């Protein structure tokens, strides 16, 4: 485990579409997966994006409304341990 390379929730949000489209390089994919193991907020976010893709068939980064990202990130901060 390379925990010194942990990424933040904001970085996961940035990477999640590429992650789901399987275009991340191996290092980034590993960091996203490590983050998802312990972060319920990002796991929930990933599920929501997956559902969006299931409905629309594909997802472009601009398909995620900035307002939704802001709302989710605010929720992540509330859920995070102090
Ligand atoms: Zn997170």
C-alpha cells in the first residue's frame, strides 16, 4: 500500500468519470480504488455516476452539473471525521 499517495475527495470527483470509462492510468486507478475503500461519500458518488451512465449509456465530464458536485463535496465534508 502506498498510503502516502492518498488523494482527496475533490480529486476523486475529478477522476471518477475517467475511472468509470476505464481510461485512467494504473496509478490513478489504484489511488481512486484505495480512496473508495474508506470513503462512503465517494462510494455513494460513484454509485450515482454509475446509475447515470446506466440510464444515458455514456457520461461526459460536463454532464455532471457543477451544482451537484458542490453539493456532494459539501456532504463529504460533513461526513468526514473531524
Ligand atoms: Zn472521498
